[in-house]
C-alpha cells in the first residue's frame, strides 16, 4: 500500500533513499533548500550536483517548502549533515506530528555537545528520544541510486517502528534488517569515518594492503572499545552498522572520508582537501569529537589520536604511523574495561 514519505534533505544519500521509496510505489516528497535544485529534480529528473547521470523516478517530487514536504506524510527520513541537523529538525518542528515515523540517516556527532543525532532531533522536536530511529550500514549513495544490491540496518528502541521503516524501504535490491541498539548503530556509523580517513591516508602514503588490513582490524577494536564504554552493545560493531560500514567506507573511492584521507597522505594540506571535496567530510568533525570522548571516558583511541594530531596540529602522516607502530607491546584482546566486559557477559 502506497504511503506518503518525506525525505530531508536532497543530498546524495537523501536522494538515493528517496529513489528507493519511489521505486516501492510510495509518494515521496524530497525537501531541498534551493529552487534551482528543485526545478532540476522535478523538470529534468536529475540531481546533477550530488548524483550526476542518474535519472530520478517519477514518483519523487522535490519542494523547497517544508510544510508541503511534511504535510500528510506518514514518515520522515532526515538525511542532513551533522552540523545542520539542529537547523533542519527545528524547521521540521512546526509540521511534526507525534504519530509520524521519524528516522535519520546521518553518520556523525554534534561537535560542540558530543550529542548523537537522535538526541538532537528529539530535543528539537520535543519528543521522546526512543521515537527516533537510525538508518545505517554499508550503503554508498552512488550504488543505491544505480539499484545495486545493498543491505542496511534500521535501529530503533521500538521494534514496531523499526519494522515500519523496514517495510517502507525493503525491496529486491535494498535489503533491510532491524536492530534495537540505537546507541551502538549511531556510534559505529560516526566512528568508522575516522578509520576510513586513516585508511585513505595509508593508501595515499602507498603503505599497501598489510598496513590497511591492520588499520581496519585495530580500528574496529578501537571503536568497539569506546562504544562499549559508552553503553553500546559490542555485537553491533560486528554487524552491518559496524564492520560492514567500516569496510565499504574505508576501501572505496566513492567514500568522501577515504578520498580526504588519501589526499592528506599525498601531502595536501587540510584546507585544500576540504575545498576540493565540495561536500561534507564527516570523519574530520568526528575525529575532533573522538579526541574529547576518549579523554572523557578514559578510553585509549590511538588511531583517532594520531589522526587528530595530523588534522589539527599539523603532524606529518608518516610520523603518525611511526607513533602507532612504536607503541608498547599489547595483547590483542585488550578491548574494554573489566566492568564493561562483565556487563555484557553476565
């Protein structure tokens, strides 16, 4: 049965999700800020800035009016850059209804407060945070828009709402699982961008496959460790939201985080890297947030720490790698504190 669904905003991932919904026969309203982008989507059936060469389905209609986008919608999917999430959620508030399904698909944190996106949305909508779900997992927008087989997860504290989102999105090329661990899904989605930056940097330095494999493996241990200390289920980091998203983000040229890291590894300064990207690189903001989080929770994040020094203190990437390789001997199983270990094994 067709539903009306609105998607905020019309970036690459938001547009790709809007295409999935339209392919499923739903009436889709895609909110965009600029009238020129709205006209291009509605008249030329293309979003050339974010998904060039992709023809958009007829069931997708763009609008710059938040009221038009949201009115009568059964569900809203927010796909905003993390730094704009409060602004978008605030604009949604006058048209928000308690009976609407609300999920977001943003992989980042608010730098100033270290809050997750579901917390920010709940604060701005003045609703219970447990009503806010998250879409995550290995999902390049470019491949979803070309209808390549993709598998994601919808995390929600409310199983019925997770299943609702699952039913809206799932089709022959877009498989959807559910998960109850919203905290773990959001942390995994944000922190994996840090490791993807490091993987790109390793490739830019031409360190080879051995180095990248080690970086991904130890990076997964690192983000699992801090996630568990913050209260997430460690198993979430072994699933689609964790290792799945980490692999796709850290190994593909579609990944903005990988591309940014690659350019840094080639010796390009951060301002030049950001200017050349043209889109948000969430891993850079998240690296700064992780630097504070590791101190707050007293959890070692050596990869994130060295990337912080490279990004914000001008450390040479080769020196950062030498610092990681020169750390004292460890056992591989040093994953989390004894208290957290007991919490998840009793």
